[in-house]
């Protein structure tokens, strides 16, 4: 254990011929498995030889300065650019090249080796649908609008600050889903029923809950020393919200210890598996 803590910090480079989102996601996932401190440097849009040489020089200078191999996650698809980058002294982890060669051998066809294929055709139906989903989700954030809820793919409900907004936006941006979200508030608990606008859309509802202690911490950052953020009030709201979701047979999960990605994946898995009238399901 002590040896892990004594490992020198490394510099991690994210090199891509595009935005670098794919390489960034992989780097985060892989490096999370190690007890390692590191500085992350992004070098996006490396789409010609000169940019590749510039990236190579930057990486090589880091090695010359520290004597430690920088860690390079790259998604370059042009072999010539990959070759230039690999001239730098570093641990090179090629996200694309790792899979291209085995697929070429299996399929018996040559890869296109063109930059930006995964992001091409911004006029495609898929792209337009994603933009529409983002606009819809923004317009229906935090119960702002009751209009066109029949178009929603998912409607998230839960107490304020339980993670509804970031989850909604993630689902819209990553999956092109139209997501509305509604806060469950004390007035709803006093009435003992869902907001009227949601009654006829129960099959689209999914709930988020959260541990009261964590909710209190989050709310204190927004409104310090308020009743809204008090632990007593948070316990009340969470208890009432979970009771209402159980009563209305709304599937729900706790966002307390889950990342946005984990929450979204769990929601998608549950919604895809679910069919027919809503059925009671205990929190995950």
C-alpha cells in the first residue's frame, strides 16, 4: 500500500484528431483503477503532420524534463500521424489502432482511415433528433413547462437537488432522449398526490431519491443555514417523496453514491425492461 502512495505523479496526454471526448472517457475509466496522481493535458484536433509534430515535441519535452514516461491516450486514425506521435518517449495507448487491426484481419477489408467519421453528417436525422432532445429537455427542466409532455421519452421526478437536471441533460445529449423533470415539493406531499400534469404520463415517470444527509449537504451549498437545507426538512421531503413514489408505483433509485453515467444507465435499463402499467419496485 505504501508503494502505491509513493508513485510519482505522471502527466497524461489526451491526443485526438477531434474533440478527444472518447480518449478522455477511456483515460478516466482506466486511470481510476490506479492510486495515481496525474496532470491531464488535452491536445485536440491533431489532424495534420505539423500538429502531430507539435504534440510529439510537447510530450518529448515533458519526458526530458521529468525523466518519467508521459502516458498518452490517443484516438488518431491516420497512420502517418500515429507514427509521428509515437516518436515521443511515452507510454502510448492507441484507442483506435488497438481495435482497427484485429477487425481488419477478421473482416478482410481495409479501414477507411478518415478523420471525423464518427462525427460526420451533422445534418443526419440522428443529429437533428439529439438537438431537438436537448432543446426539449432545457425547456422542461425543473417543471418549467407542462406543454408537449406527451413527446417526452422519460419524465424524472424527485425532491429538489436529487440529480434530476444533470441526469436529464446527460440523457438528452448522449442518447437523444427528450427528458422532462419535475421537483416533488411540500405542496405535493400535503395534497398526497402527484402534480396533475403528470397523472396521465405515469408510464414515463422515473424517480430519483437521495440520502437526507447528502441532500442537506448539497442544499447548504445553495442556501446555507436555511430550512430548505436543514437535515430535518430533508428527511421529511425524502420520506414523503419515497412514500409517494411507492404509492404511485413509480420506479426509482438513489442517486446518493452514483455518477450521472451510472444513474442514466440504470434508468435506461429499467425503462427498456419495463412494459405495461407501472408496477411497484423498491429503490435500487
